[in-house]
C-alpha cells in the first residue's frame, strides 16, 4: 500500500474575518512547541515545518505536491 499526501483547495468563500486552517494550526503548533519560531506566514511555510518534523514527509515541498499529491516514504519499522 502506498501512502500519499495531498493538497486541498478552498471550496467556498470564507466569511469575513475567517482565517485559513493552516494559519490557525500553525499558530497552535508554535505555541505548543515553544521553539521560539514565529507562526508560519504561508501554507508552503506551514507544510515545510510539518515536513521537517515528519519522517515520511522529509524531502517533500508544498510546490512538489501539485494537484495530484505525492507519495510518502514508509516509516522505518519500530
């Protein structure tokens, strides 16, 4: 079985003042991790941080996901 990671696109216009999920989750991650980093400013930056800390995503970029996604590396057996 092959794992994949995919991008999703906004299906509807958000109400005024709504923030994208990646922005909210990125700010939450920064608060919980306490690495002294500023919250991500873009979806690509948020993905880069997730990929940095997730073995199966290391080496992938947001841009490389394109419209079809990308395969993820299998995790090493524990």
